[in-house]
C-alpha cells in the first residue's frame, strides 16, 4: 500500500485540515475528519454509515443531534487539558456550532448498529502513564473498550509524548497474524517551542513495518500530518527534543467485539521488562481534566 504518510494539506478540503474516509485510505472501516469553525459559525455534518466522536482539539462547541444538546467546553490546545467529548451515531444530522471558534476532530468508524448520542465528561476520562524512563508517555483513554463501551466499532485514544521521549514502543501490531485486526490512523500535533501551541516548526519520527518487508516506513512527521497503518508493526513515535508530540489514535475493524489487543515485535518485547528498574518521567501526566500538571 502506498502513500501511508499524508502530510498536512494532502487530505484537506478548504479550511478543513483532514477529510479521510475509508475509501481514501484503501480500507473498509476507519476514517477521520478535522474541521475548522470560525467564531459564530455553525455546520451540519451528515454521518451516513459512520459513528463518530466529536473531540475538540482547540476551542469549544455545541453539538446538537437527535434532539439532544451537548455543550463541549473543549480546551485551548491538546497540550493543555483533557477535553470533554460527544458520541454521535450513524445516520444522523449533527449540528456543530461555536461562539469563539473551534478546531474539532471527528474520528469515525463504519458502524452497523445505531446507538443513541451521548456526552463524555472530561472528569471521567482515565489518564494513564505508560512506559518508563525515556519511553514514558501519557495515554488519554477517552474512547477505548472497558472505558467507553457505547460504540459499535469505533475506538479512539490520545497520546502525549514529552519532548525527547519515545512512545508506541515496543513496536506492536493489530492484524491478521495477531488476535485482533484493526485499521489504525495516527493524527499528529507537534507543539512549538512554548510546549503548548501546535506549530510546523517542530517535528518527530514515526516507524511502521512488516515482517515480510512489504511495508518499511521511517518518516518525519510534523504538526497536522496523518499516518495510515493498514497492518504491521508500528512504533516507535519519537518526539524531537524541544517539541512535545500528540497523536490521536483511531481504530476499527471487522471483529464482533471492539478490542485493542496487540502483539509486540518479539525482537523488542524484552524492553517492557527493563521498565521495572526505571523511574517514570516526572513530566507525565502532562494534562488532566483540570489542566496541565506543570
């Protein structure tokens, strides 16, 4: 599969930073939209076959769907706070509106069941510190199985990697040679030198590969880039010194049950045992529902 790395602008539709449907990725289930609404603006989104989360990246918005209204407080930046969010079903007309402006992500999955809309408070989102030493990172588990079970196929979470650290490590996969098959999207935001404001100045690195060598990608990623993972091992993601890295993970697959089960690359799984003797990076967690921790 070609063009797994989609730099900022290659998936844009006008001012909307990302318009990615499964057909654009060459697969079946997983998609992503990133929309920009200016102050006072509103927009109606037709979900069609797709369920979605409404996840503010910066700013807040109101979501109206099926006679329900959810006011999302949002956040200034993905690096400042864990946000509240909404779940919206397939076959719905969703009206988004904002007073002060918003950039909002809609991670999507092709769904069979139509579930009712629902609000997700920021205060209920678990924040996990994973890894140790230079592999310490924050995982914000807002839309994963066992935390958020109100979805048909859609799975999503957020990662924040402090500058200089590694995440998605050891490399792991979710494909036909593992327990669960998932198509996965990585949507990157990279902070500039203030550690908060997304900027194309900074950069990071991402690796995806397969045992047979049919995929072997080592790419530089910048703010707003997307990487598609149809199969194979993915990781590490490396935040360059000076530039914290965020990415939104979106997953979905054909299985009857939502699952994030994975298989490590056996050459590197020993690294997990090494964490037992390493300290956690004190910069993690970076954010909570109350805001930044430092």
